C-alpha cells in the first residue's frame, strides 16, 4: 500500500511530490516526463518540470534548485534567448540548452508566442 502524506497542499508518495496542476493533468505530466527522458542526456536526473507561456523572467537565481537545468523554447517567436552570466545569450528555440540555475540568468526580449520547458 502506498503511503500518502499531505505536505503544504501537495500529496507525497514515495518521496515524489506532485503539484495540484500535475495531479489534475496526469496525461500531460506523463508526456512531459517522457519528452524529457527522450531528449535530455541519460545521466541527467530531473525532479521538476516548469512549463511557461509567454513568460520573460527578469534577472534572478533559482530557489530550491541544485543547479543543473535544461531549457527548451517552443512556439512561433523570435528573440527570447536565455541569458546567463556565465555564457551570455544562448539560443533555445527548438533546442535544449544546459545552464546552472543557481547562477544569474534571464530571458531576453521576444516577439510572438513562446513556450518554455525547464527541467531541473
């Protein structure tokens, strides 16, 4: 029998925490996990997936992130590169880029419809 614990509004099973969004969309969550496993390096272990729509982040560092992250931009947009202090602008349209989420990073301006997937 699975042991279920409620923690800060989230259900936890065997050390895995699923947000209310993930629990309400199990098929989407499953497909995002499959997508990550199919396209990211085999030795990269992710515990979180962030899905953004037309979001441009200001310069920041990530909280609750051990560092290694992969981002991919999807949609019909121009611009929108990931800027990192270490590497400068990184093209992420239809391609995963690797960066350290504990280092300063931001989204450069973009036009159009932009989705991003962030695995960390």
